[in-house]
């Protein structure tokens, strides 16, 4: 992890009204200065126009160009911030509704989660270049390395698909478990990439839907190693998933049945992480699942698109739409440094934290 501040993009000529909050402590005095700045008529409260200027300044890029926000969204934010419905925003309403969302936006605590950049997905038994999209998994390595070098992440996590040899996801193991009568495909007829339904082989669940993959990432084999050129950071978080022979785990947070959690969420929460950047393999499988659960665990979540490769172009598009709908954005690695320093502030990833905060303070009023 780089030295905080060493690669801070410099935009000295452009005034950011959140700059002193970004650089100093988050005292109520600093918030009061911020409130006064947008109170154009110095009336001691904000009109809808003042509020609009505030949103445009908060959600803007490092050149202070505002991101577009729909008029209905501004209305909704205004309605939600105006607790007593008097059509103006006072300092207390602003502070309660926006203290936490502003802090997350201007000084996020960011984690890079590097998903499954392992040999088997690059050159081994489940190499992406043999999958429908014909992607080259290896291409993510220099891009992820550049992101590690150029961006001051607070936390870096490496995840590993880490299966025992009798794992349920392996095509080679399809005869080891009873197939449910609900399965459209029998063990004998099944082919690689087919979805089968196993009868619950333990007391965990009734049935388990499983896509059959070639045996891959077997614990302590070279195929499960990270690509040799991927930069290893000291003091990183390491997360092993798919370790239960009866459960597959695409996400680095939960297994596919959501029966057991990995240590990732606890390790990120211990480090006060607010923002999760996901990269790695494969976009439409483990990367997308990890991003989905990052959103569900209340992280502002960003997928760095050029640092991912996937299995199927169609599935990647489906996942992109699903993830965008829940507030996860796809970005190019070029924009990540300014996002991590809190200078480039995206509205899409801010909404969930705002609502979550309203719920916490008992001010959430769904329309
Ligand atoms: Zn696997």
C-alpha cells in the first residue's frame, strides 16, 4: 500500500468546498462552515436552490464538474433531509442526514479486493480463454499491478478459490453425490458447464443447484497459486473460499447458499472500510458475486472493469445491469486514484449509505 497522499491527483486551481473536511477532522465546526458556504443568502437555512448547489458540489469529479442528478432525485433527497417538512433545511437536519454520507464521500476508506487471480483460471483447467468469451485472464495482472502501485488503498485483499479434491463443483466428481429427481440433467448425461441439482448430501439443504466446472484450484496445488507476476502486498488480507466440499462459493463474502460467511466482511469492518473496489476473475461469476455481496454488506462498491475478465459476454452484460441497479458502478482503472482520495465523488454509490444512515437515526420515511 502506498504512502497516503503520495499520488494524490493535484487540482490546485479548482476550489472544492469539501476540501477542508476532506483534509481535516470531521468536527461539527467544519460541517458548519460547509453549511454556511452553501447558504447563499446568509439566512441560516438552505432553500431548495442551496441544497441543489450542495448536491452538485458533493457529487462532482476532481475537476469539480457535477455528475448529473435527476430533478426527482434532488426532490427526494430534499424531502428526506427536511425532517420537519418546512421546505427549508436547517443545520441540524443537514448534520444528521449528511454527516456520515459526506464523510464516506470525501474521505472514503477503500479496499481493493483481488478476486481469484489464480493459475487455473488463467492457464490451467478452467482457463478463461477456453470459455465462451475467449478472454485472456492473464491480461488483468499488469492492470491490477498498476492499480496497486498507483492507488493508495487502505486495505488490499486477495481471494482464493480453494477447494478440497472431492468438491461438489468438479465435473469429475459428479458421480460422488446423489442427483435430485428435480435435476434436468443426470450425472451420466451431464457435460462441463451444465447445471445439475444434487439431492442435499448433508443436513445443510434439501437440494443444491450446481454448475459443473472442470476440477480447479485444488488446495495447495500450483493451479491454486496466484499468478506469479501479481504483486503481493505485505499485511494484506487473504480469504479462502469454497473450502467446504459440499458448497460452492463464488463470492468472497458468502458461499452460494449463504450458509456460511468468510472472514472478509469482519476483516474489512475491523479496518473501517467504506468502499470496496473489485477486480479479478471471472467478471460474471466470482467478481460479480463478490460485488453483489459487498453492496449487501453496505459497502459503496465499484467494479474496475478493465481489471476483470469473464466467462461469457452475455452473462457479463446481465451482471452489469443487475449490479448497476443495486448501486454498484463499473469504472475504468484510470479514474480510481481520484475516487479513492475523495476528489471524484459518484452519486450512484452514495445513495445506499444515505438511506442506511436515515434508518439508523430513525428518520427514514419511504414515500
Ligand atoms: Zn471454484
